[in-house]
C-alpha cells in the first residue's frame, strides 16, 4: 500500500467510557455507533484524523466521563463513490 493510499483511509476507533449513554448521543459524538452494557458505553466509528480524535476526547472530558480505553481498530477505506 502506498503512502497516498494510506492517506485516504479513515482510522477506526473504539472508545470505552464509564457511563451509560444511549444512542441519542451519536450525533454529539460525530456519528459514532454507541453501545451500552449497564455502567459502560462503547463508542465505535471512523475518525478523520488525530484532531478529530482529540475533539471526541475533549467532549468526553467536558461531560466529566471516566475514560476507560481508546483502541485503534483496523482502518476502513474511505468511500468516494
């Protein structure tokens, strides 16, 4: 894979917080998929770049949520069709 091809791929992240958030928060978290299992919530989705990731983390901080984990997942190709 060339450097140019890598530049056109979005990074996917899984972010776990200690809180119960329902899917109505998805728009506030840039369209991340939200799943909750009691006292923990997992946000999963594509992030454009490091600045966007930091923006999500700032929102988590602003809500005073406890951050449990941030995991980078396999990248997913950007759809330009």
